[in-house]
């Protein structure tokens, strides 16, 4: 928040004007770029009225910037060279009422290679991603095997259920009784069977019914 307040005080016929300026608390700087190939770091902060951005090596000021154009952020690049790899660097944003400080990491070592801490962090991140991928793949394979076994088990249960529903019966031929043999030897029946007038299935059935009724009467 930024504003101006004008105070007017009148005492004994005299006027005195006081101007009061209100500032926002300054934003905290951010490390927006860290290039290990050139051993350089970029520090930036939101720009507001009377904000300055300063780079320090220890207590020594390396660079400082400010701008009246409030639509663009303030930024400074730090390039580490020579015997300064082991020094401590910081980035400070400040306005008339507040300041914020952040430690600036060094992205490379004295021989120009990436910082071991950064390299270890990247390696750790890659290992975590690889482990997650392996776990996901193992889970998918396990799920596929489980579903396949479930389908096979369901098919076997269905076939066994069908087998249980089928009932088999043994058919035993019935032996002819003496009465049946005597019935076939009745002369009247034999003569009727040989009757050439029996020309239909109905005549044959009628002949058998007559023979059966005679057997009942005889009994």
C-alpha cells in the first residue's frame, strides 16, 4: 500500500503543512535463476516506490539497483569467479521502512562443476521418480494377474455348477413276466394279429386293448 496524507495545522494564525507517506512492507527477494555452467545466480524482487535491491558478499556491496518504473521487477545477476567460491552471498531488498534478506546459493564448485548438494538433490529426485514408476508398474501387473485369475475361477465354478445340475439315471430293461408270455400265446390274439383286415395303427391298438380286458376277466 502506498499513499500520501497531507496534514494541515493552523496555530496562532500560522499554517504548517505535513506530508505523510505510507509504504508497503518490502517483498522478499527470490532466486529466479541458477546456472551451474556459468556459476551465475539471478536475484529479483517486486518493484515498488523507493525499493532497492542489493547483492552482498559478506558485508561488501557487490551491486545495487532501483528503478522509478514500478511496472518492472528489479533483478541483479551474480557471477562467481576466482577464489570467491567459498564466500557467503546474500540478496537484500529494502525500502525506507523495511528490508528482507535471502541467502544466495552457489550453483557450482571451484572447478566449475555443479554443486554437490544440488547434484545430490537432483539424483535423489530422479531415484524417487524411478521408484514410483516401478511401484505403479508392479501394481498394474498384479492387478492384471488378479483379474485373470478371478475370471478363470469364475469359469471353473460355472462349469462345476452345470455338472452338478446334470443328473444321470440308469435304465434297466424290465424282464417279461409269465403273464405277458401267456398273453402272447393266446390263440385268439394270435389269430387276430394275423388278421389281414388290420390295416391301421388304430386297429392294432384296439386289438391290444381287447386282449388286455380278457386278461382282467380271466383273473
